[in-house]
C-alpha cells in the first residue's frame, strides 16, 4: 500500500465519487469533502473495505466561508499531498437578473473562490510530490450559458485558471488538468428537476457519458501530458466547432434558439 493521498471535493456522488473510487483503486488514501454526511460515510466505508485505503471525511458547505476555511486549513496542514480534485459544483437556472444575489454569491464561492483557494493551499505539497491537480470545468466553459447565468463564466474561469497553473508549474512536474465534461450521468441534472430517464441520450450529438468513463479518460489525458480533458467524440467535435467557427455564427445560433438554456 502506497502512502499517497488525494483530496476530492464534491465526492459524495457523480464525478467526485468516481474519482474517489479511481484513486482508491490506485492505492491512494483519501480526504473526501461534501455536505451529505451519511452518503459520504457509506462511500468511505465501501472504499476502505474494498481497497484497504484510509478515508477521512470533511463535512461542509463550500459556499459557507467557515466550512471553506476549515477545509483550506486542513489541506494547508497536510504533511504531504499527491492529488487534489476540485470537483464540487452545480448550476443555478436563470438569467443574471432572475436569480437572487445570494444564490449567485454561493455559486461564485463554490466554483471560483473554493477552487482557487484550495488550489493555492495545496500547491506547495502538490509541487513537492510532482502530483496531480484536477479542476472540474465543463464544455460550457466555451459556450455562453445565458439562462444559467454564471455557470459558463465560472467554468471558463476554472478552465483558464487550470491552464495557467498547468503551464506555470509544468517544469516543476505538476500535472494539472481541466476536466471539461459534456452531459454526464450523475445527480447534477436531477438536482435541477430534470428526469434522468428522459434527459440523458444514449446516442447522437448530445449523448451522455458515465462518470466512470469521464474519469477514465481524464487519467489517459494526464498520462499524455494534456491540460484539457473532454470525453466523447460528440463533445470533442462540439468544442472543436465552438473554438474554430466564427463567433458570429455561434452567437447567431444561440440567439435564434428560444431556449438558449444550458440546462433545459
Ligand atoms: N453532470 C454533467 O453533465 C456535468 C457536465 C459538466 C461539468 N460538470 C461538473 O462536474 C462536477 C460534479 O458534478 P456531477 O455532475 O458529478 O454532479 P453531482 O452528482 O450533483 O455532484 C456534485 C458534487 O458537488 C458537491 N457539492 C455541490 N454543492 C456543494 C457545496 N455548496 N459545498 C460542497 N459540496 C458541494 C455535492 O456533494 P454534497 O451534495 O454532498 O455537498 C456532489 O458531491 C460539477 O463541478 C459540475 O459542474 C457536470
């Protein structure tokens, strides 16, 4: 058993839980963060039993500054750290003016403040270990999401931050990755009141992938030294089109679409 340690936020379900499993399978001990204590506890017990790793829990809401500082302090005080996954995240439906400021503030705190501050706290140990930093962004980081007002912009921040850190610390051996999933089968959309049975497509341009597939792809991309990971031919094509077609075409298409919503 190695003595490597991975810290994962939003580990309770979906992509975060898939990362917890993937790191445990590789023999990493874990520090898992999330709000749902009993679900996180069940996951921890299963991973300990199945893979023989030690799992520590940090329960808290990353939009709560007290809880965020408790996790930042815990990460800062770790004697060593080999991997950090900033995965906690969600979307709030609505145009900028339709949503209460407190809800916008919470999203900014979880996506922007927590990701940046936890990365800052972890960097000395991560660099020493030539470790792994995975920040979960989205294909939406390249697409205006006018009806989930801060989702695309905050994910663009996460992607850009990770690209910047990845390049700045590459010579030190840090392996940084911005994970940019398209639709992925998790609790994300059911939290928004969408029915997973009808929402997730099994084929076609918007087909959804599983969290395990997204995570497996990300480890392949890290081993190839990539800064960005996009799972699936469909989302790779989407990102290629968005990045290479004239912006005027994208804006015209989004402007014409009555929904122009990211989530619904
Ligand atoms: N599913 C998709 O289609 C998709 C696509 C692109 C990007 N993503 C991104 O992938 C990441 C993981 O989402 P998911 O799809 O796996 O959905 P999920 O199953 O809902 O997982 C979200 C995780 O974030 C945690 N979380 C949410 N708000 C939090 C808060 N205020 N404080 C602390 N933890 C919080 C949740 O844990 P607790 O509830 O226990 O706190 C949960 O473990 C997110 O950043 C999301 O934006 C998802």
